């Protein structure tokens, strides 16, 4: 995720881990960029994806893990929006 403009960028080769490489979205450099969603959420998605969807237990487990992953992603997006709004309020 770009720390400057908040865009999520596909970077499977991890080229953008080097902060000197300009972000393709806004050309920003020099700021730390993290993967999105972060590791704990990716693990929840991985667990949900590995369930046997031919069984009711597998479906239930997958739903619970995906629900939790989506909930956490929305929570992180909300925090980013609040941080962004807070920074804008400081500037005005
Ligand atoms: Zn950007």
C-alpha cells in the first residue's frame, strides 16, 4: 500500500519494497511501504482458502475466517481514513 496516496498496488515481485523505487501511482519515494493486507489477515484468508468446501464444517470455517479477515481489513481502512482526516484537520 502506498503511504502517500493510499492506493493498493500489485507488486508480486516486491520491487516496491525498495523505498527508492518511485511508486507507480503517485511517484512517491522515501516512505516505508507495507504489504496489504498485512500478514495476519493474509493468514486468515489462507486458512479460509484451505478449507474443504464440500463439507458443511469446511464451509462454516471458511466463512468465519473470511468474515474475520474482511472485518479486520475494513477496520484498518477506517483507521487509515481517520488518520488521513486528522492530518488534513491539522493542516487547516
Ligand atoms: Zn501513491
